């Protein structure tokens, strides 16, 4: 049984941890607001790009373009988007599990392009070749980070050093719900009409310039949009998971402090009662 001194030391330690987790929760909450706003504001543009691609696809056979070329897959690149740090609940674990399950489900050779230190460390430790690594600042990803990553992936695909590219990221729904998923980036597959829909779809469009010229500009931008949206979704998911985890840790620390304080008070009361009984017993002995 712990002594009163040990209990008081544990209470001080728990209070110190609670201060840290509470501060981390507040920081994560502030960053979540900004990250969530960026992710949600970027969605209409990404959806507009999907609609445009789907409209082009309804014209018939898509013109030949390097980013549309399908070929037999011998090797592919997987891009797991994890966090730079831990203390964000199961965010990293769930994403890495999703990515690893995807690798196990495919017989082809997998190569890794990592975003975030946690994913890089995991796959390097297990012997997967990490071709490129992207570290993101605390403030979150920018379009330049997305462009750097997209250019690397497109160059590998166009040069036939890889046959397909997949992104593994967590889609943000709320602070307590993030869904890890894997989507294909290259070769680009235009969305189906039923996957896009919405008002204005399937109208008769006249494209200027010709579709071939339009695609030469549109496809690289579409790939950039998909990558940037995935980075934004992942960033918002990370901060949401961290805020939730730190909220839970703060509450748990508070409960531990309450239980330890109760235990310490009982032990102190028992010690005082014992001393009183000893004094009374001594006084009775002197009287006798």
C-alpha cells in the first residue's frame, strides 16, 4: 500500500500532466478551427474539378494523355499521410493500418512516398523503400507542399518508374470522426456521372480550346487538387484527433487526481485517528 508521501507525489505528478494535456487540448482546438475551415472551403473547388472531369468524360473516348495511360501494374507508389508527432489518439495507427492492409491486398511491389514522420519511421523500419519524404510545418500544408509532392509523383509515373499512385489519408468529418481511406491518384480515372451529379451536370458543353488542349492543362491541375485536398483533410483530421485525445487525457487525469486525493485523505484520517487512540490509551495507562 502506498504511503501518504507517495500518494502526494503521485497527485503532484498527475496535476503536472493535466496542465500539459489541457494546454495541448487548447492549442489543438485553435489549430483545428483553422484546419477545418481550410479543408471545408477547399471542397467546393475540388468538387468543381471533379464535375468538369466527369463532363469531359461524357464526350466519349478521352484523348490520349500520359496521366490517363493505364498499364499493367508491376510496382506502385503508396503515399501514407501521417502526423509529424504522436499524442493524437489512434490517428496514426488507423491510417498506417489502412495503408498496410492495402499493401497486403496487392501482389505488386509497393514503394512509399511518406508525408509525416510517423509513417516514414513505420515503413522504413519494416523494409519498405521510401522514395521521398515530405515534412509539413505546424501551421499545416500549403499549395507549395502539394505541388512539390504532385510533381514528384507525376514525374515518376510519366517516366514509367511506377505504374500507379495511391494516396492514403484520413478524411475529416468531425473532431471525433475521421475515416482513413485509400484513393487512386494516377492514372487519373475521370469520375463517373452518378458519382458527381448535381445541378448543371450532363448539360451540353462546348469546350474552348479543344479537349486535347484543355486536358493538357486540366489533368496536372486536377492531380494537384486531389493531393492538396488530401493534405488538408489529413491535417484537419490530425488536429481533431489530437484535441479529442487530449480532452480525454485531461479528464482522466482529473479523475485520477480525485481518486488519489480521496485515498490520501482517508490514509491521513486513519493516521490521525491512530495517533489519537494512542494518546488516549497512554493517558488511560497513566491514570491506572
